[in-house]
């Protein structure tokens, strides 16, 4: 008798909690009316089955969420692209004219998308990128350069070494690129860039976020 009472108390406890089962679950009250001696055991089994089903559904949902999270982390890791380079006086060339600047000092080249031989950054995937160029006019009167994307001038930067307070100029842009687009710093005819071992002439870029292949802002 004590066992039956205990089982019925367990049933009451489960019945007062959250419902885990479906609408087709057994009618507990009718079971008790049919067989009062064994109703507690049957009801407890029913509740245990409901708990098991709820637990299995929860585990399945969590596994799905973990899979999605792992995919996002993997994509973020693959999408990392950043570089920062400079000119230093380790180079044998003092000034440039009508040529692509090949920076000879690498602070960072995450993803190896900046080519240290050609001076060209190649976008690894479609996305929104940020670029910064700083030129130094310490030893020349007219320092200027262009930031080009696929051979097209996107922005020009100029610094004149006059009797003023600054000898550097910087430009920062955000640019939407497709995979394979090429970005470089070019020094046209009549322009020069000065530099020394203080890394005053730099070129930096990084991927802010990637875009779908057929989507470009
Ligand atoms: Ca100046």
C-alpha cells in the first residue's frame, strides 16, 4: 500500500510540472480508475518516457546549434585577412617614380594575401575591406601616391615638404571588393616617396567582413 501511495505521489509531482509529451499522451486519470493497484507504476513509466523524449529532443537541438556555431567559427577563421607593411632604409631604393611600391618590411601578412615581391594585395574573397596609406616627404619636396584597385585610381594622397609642421599624409578608405581584385600603392611620374628606418611610409589593409560572391556594394 505504501508503494502505491508513493507512486501516486510521484505521479502528482510530475503532473504538476511542465508538460513534455505530446497531445496523444495517455489519459492518466482513466488509468487510475481502471487499475488503482498498478496505476502509479504505469504513470511513472509514462512520465519517464516523456522525459526521455524531451531529453532526446533537447540533445538533438543542442547538437544542431553546436554544429552551426562550429561552422560560423570555421568561416570566421578562414575569412581572416590582414596585412601591414612599410618601407625602411633597408631597401637599396631611396625614392620611387612611376612604379608600384614594394614595401620591404612586413609587420603582418595574415593570409599571405599581400605579395611581398610585387607589392600587390589580392582580395581572397568578396567583402568589405579597409585600407590605409601613409606617405612621408622627409627628403623630397613633393611626395604623392595613388591607391589603385585593378589599375584604377581610387584615391590620391599628397604631401608637400614646406615650412610646415607635418611631413606625412595619410588616407583611409573602405572599399567593397570581389575575390581576386588587386590593390596596390602606385607612385606616378613626378611623385616621390621618402622613408627611413622609422617606418613612416606604410600600407595597411584588412577584411572587415565577407560578402556573398554575387553581392558587391
Ligand atoms: Ca608638409
